[in-house]
C-alpha cells in the first residue's frame, strides 16, 4: 500500500478525541443507544474522510498482454505487399495466447488507426489497404506510426509493437522511436514483408560540392540514378526553374550510376538545382521519386536589381555605380522576378519610372515581402510613370514607401472635372465589369471636394450612371456606380458625346475623359470628336482591354485628344491604369520647373552635401511625407525630394525626381557628385552584408532540421545573451519559381559561448529558406527536403528492423508462421483506493442522517402507509 499524503493519517487520533469531547458535552434529548450508534458512525466518517484525503493506492501486477501491429502501407509495398502484410498479421494473431488484446495501425507518410485494440480477429482486404495508402501518403514513416501505437495500449497490460513491412523508411527515424519505446518498457518485434519488385527508375540524391561559394567559382553537382528498369533515358538539370543542361544516360537494372554536372554561378543568389530523369513514362510505377533537389548559396559583392521603365536610359546610373564598385542587374519591367525566392539573392531593388500596371500585383506583393520579411533594400526613383502618376495608389508598394502618393493639400485649390466612359456591353460581363466598378470608385476617391466626376456607360446606347456632379460624398457616388450592369452591343460614340457635353457645362480648370472598351465599336467620326474635345480644353485617354479591342482606333482617339493610350490583356490592371491616368491628367502630381534641392536635415546618404552643391533638377513627382519618415532633401516648395525610413526589417528610399536625362539632365551631364550621391543612397538603403559576425548552419537530425547560429561581437569575442530568431520559408518542390510561404518563426536558445540552436520539422518536399537575425545582423541559408525516395526493390531492410528489435528487447521473426513470444515481465499498476473510500463515506453519511432523523423517518413511513392503505 502506498500513500500520496501519509502525514494526513496523523490527524486521525486528534480528530477522534475532538469528536468524543463534543459527544460528552452534548445535551441532545436522544436515547443512549442512538447516541452510541451515531458516535460510531461519525468516528468511521472521520476515519474514511482522512483516509481518502491521504490518497492510498494498491500496487497490482498483471500478466495480460497487448499487441499493436504497425503495417507498412507505403508505395514500395504495392497492393500485393499490403495484402501480404495483412495475411502476416492474421497468421501472427492466430498464434497469440488466448485473451491477448491486439490493434492495427497503418504506416505511411502519416499514421492511421485501422482497428482499435480488442480481442477480435483482424480481417483485412487488398482494396481497403490500397484506399488507406492513398489517404495517408505513399512514403514510409514508422516513427509516426509507433508514436500513435504508444497511446493505444490498454492499462495494466504488457506492451508490444509488431512491425510488418520492408523496413525501408523514407521519413522519420525508426531507431529514435525504438530508443523512446525502450525507455517506456515497450517491446518492438518485426517480421519482414516486402511487396513485389516494381518497375521503377529513381534519382536517389543530388549533392553539390559546396553549399556556399563565391560568384564565378566552379560548382560540381552529382546525381545518382538507379532502378529496376533498364534502357536509355534523359537526365535534365534545372537551375532556378530554368533548364541549363541535359544528358543522355543508360540505366542498367540494379546498378546505381553517377552523373556529374559542372556549373559556374556568375551572380549572387540562392540557386536551386533540380535533376529529373525522363524517358520511362508509362513504365515507371513510382514517378514521385524521379527527381532530387539541391540548394547553393552564391555570395559576392553587393548586387542590386535595377528596373528602368524607359529603354536606353539605364546606362546613366549603371555607369556611375560601376565607377563606385556597385553592381546593378538591369532588367525590363517584364523581367522583374515574381517570387520572393528570386529577389532574396539581391541586396536591394531599384524601380525607376515604371507604371504599376506593368509590374502587376504579384510582383508588388513580392517586393513588399522582400523588404519587410527578408530585410532587403528598396529605392523608388521618380519619373512620368512613378509614384502616384504611375498608378501605385493603394498598392503594396505604397505601403512600403516613406511618402504618401496623393497630391499635397495646397494643390487641391485647382478644380478638375473627370468623365469616365465605360463599356458595358455583353462582352464585359463578369470580372471585367466588376473591376471597372472598382476602378471608377478608386478614381473618385482620388478627387477632392472641389472636383467633379461623371460616369457614363455605353452599349449600343449611352446610360448615365453618375451625372456630372461635385465630389461631396464618395460613398454616394460608389453606391451609384455599384448599380452598373452589362448587356448590349458596342458603340463608343454616344458615350463620348454625352461626356463632352457634360464636361463643357462644368467650370473647372482641368477637364479629362477616360474611355474604356474591350471590343469593336460601331459608328465613325471618333477622331474628329476627339480633336474637337481637345480644342475645347478636354483631354482624352483610352484603355483597350483584351485582344478583341480596336487598339488602332483607341490610340488614334488618344492622340487626337491629347491623352494617353493604354493596352492591357489583364483586366485586373484596370484599377491601376485609371488611378495613374487620373493623377497624371488632373495636373496635380507633376511639376516640371527648375529648382535647387535643399538640405533640411543631415543624413549618412548625403555626406558632404551642401546647399548649392548640386545643379538644379528640372522636375519631380509631388508626394506627401509620411509621419515617421526622414526627409533630408526637399524641393524649393518644401515637397519631399529624398525620403527614407525603415519598413519591417528593410530600408526604403524615395527620390521623387529622376536619375536620367529628363529631370536630372544637368546632374548626368555636368555634376561630378552624381556618382557619389547615388552610391551613398544605394549603400545606405541596401541590405547589410551577411555573415560578417554571424554564421548559420542547417543540419539534419532525424525528422528535424537543427538551426545553429554562431554569433560574434568581433573577430575575437563571442556574443552571449543575444536575442536570436529565425524565420522559416518554404517553396514547393514542384513550383520552385513560385512565391515563398512563411512557415514559422522560432527563437533560438543559447547552448554555448556564442552558440544558439533551435529546430524545425520539414513537412513538405521542396526548399526551406531559413533567415536568422539578431539585431541588425541577418544571415540566410537553405535546406532541401527532397521528394519521396520511396523504392520498390522487393527487398527487406533486415538490418534496421533487427536493430529496432534489439534496442527494445523484442524479437525478429523470420516469417509470420514463427511463434511470437510475448515474454514480457509482469506489469505493475497502481489502483487508486480513494474513490472506494469516498463511496463508503457517502453511504455511512446517509445512514448517519437516518439515525439522527429517526422520528422523521418513522413519520414519513406512516404517511406512505396511509397512502397505500387507502389504495
């Protein structure tokens, strides 16, 4: 007998003495016999209560046995192997001692309970086994299955796990599970059951000669291919999603072959390499293992991505930065990477004079995440298609910028009138008409209370959606626009004519019309009407949506109307085009006059700057300062010229003039400080060099990956007590060019001088990018979790299965007919006695109540007797 609180028993004698003392002093008119009975009952109640509080437990031993079968349901087993596994379970069950409890667990990528532990016999069928394999994944993870089995054993019995499979694990660690089971007293037994040899070709691994190297250095990649199929095939190598090399190979059944590729990565980046074996389609039974991945971190001098919207103008900044030792990778807007993973290889991004609709929402979101999450630098340079006039209002880029994109308040004194002429024909149904509504509403929100707006929809006729009215309530205008519906033919002329008439009636300094259509219009006289509008002070811009639009005519209308012509195949860019065109033509956003930059606060990027030091600039895009930003340079009217702030983990700089021959013509021609100033701006904004006092390593440990950071104060001293965190991102194996998904953020614990560790468990195939940070220090590394390496060789890994059995004291069965000896020791079990004591206490308490209220009990009995007597 064991007691949880044995000292409670010391209170028994004092409690009984106190009870006798109270009883001796009691004056209750009760017979002596009842008094003695009550004294005995209450003495027992006190003893029972104290015994229950002391929590006694009795140690019982049992020789009951329980067995959980873990049956391999991976792809390597095939249908025949799973069926053979079920037969082995049934055979072993028949040889178990009578009364043995058994349950069944399926092992694949995940674990699944097939049968709860019971004394019932198992009857499996091939069809259900195949269905289970599809549900839980085709890989082999015995660790998860054993973890599930641990929680299924009934209490008071010895615990045995029987592994039924080929022992070829592709995920998890059976040895680790066996060590844990041994500590818990669980024995693991095994019987080798393999599926049929299936026709299969696989890439077992892709290894790189170095995980980190400097740009331009040679890199050797080694791919190992083997299979049960023979014949010619093709081995293809992909670098960051682009095929760079291929080799014709000859596969001999059962003989591994090694193939080498040599690469010379020329630019700083994180390079993903993938090899794929092809040529066996239709014969290969496990296509999931036909590829393997590797990742390499290429380092070098600082590298920034430079995207210039005007062809032929990028050389000014590129040439200047090459003299300063800064490399710019020049790309067109269409060449801007769409994925966060590609952007991660750059220290900064420079966007110059590019409209938002040429970049797209996905790229803008990637840039925002690059700055906020990866600590990259971002510089936006002005131009006729940048900031507000570039359509960046209410985009992810505006979130990042240190300036607001609406016009300064003082510019709102000049009124504008805007007419939107929108196609509502049948071809605009669905997404297009809904996006047009959003674009019209966003445009209305850009206007001030002194401005006017009208919205006119056309099919074969014109419909006045919003009459030309002053913008006093954008919500009221939005409600009217939301009623716009599609249907009918296409005739632009009536819509343009009504918009012209309504604009002519309004007294406004600026009058502008935007015409949008996706089809072929009927009627004629469009250019003449546009010319008349222009002569009356009304400018016209046109938007052609899709390949069915009459692009030539719309361009001619815009040319005659003095506006811009836009062509887009993507309807989602309509909102950006509308806001860009509105900001451009309402005359508030661009100022083209010479001015001298003025220094209003010191900043490292303007070291050695003095007023009058630089020649005048000839124009800029108007913006407003955000509250927490720094604005060291302003224009002569106080508008922001150079603004800077930190966004998330990165830095962002906005320069509202340009860096080329339109507004910075005097800078690029005559000013020797042009190179120095831009070098200081880019260096201050770019991400700090990685790995100066911080190193990051990723190492596999069973199912987990260990993150290890070595942190130093300087070359000779370790840094202790630091806060170190790591962000973990994932790119799927089948879409290495897609965006990265944030998996988690983990805090690293200090394990030694300057040494910090944490771990994570990769769940999906693909590339994991880990970015560790401590203060301003950032360093990144990659880890590849390869696709399924499941194989179908028809062989059993007896060595691994026997090792697991040996660790736990179990037995390895050469066949299912061999008897399984459940020779486990007696199982000890503590049985708590306080519930029984509490039940006795409640029973005695009822008896005590009856004795104390005996007269009442007799009265109730008489009443019951009378009731039944009458009946």
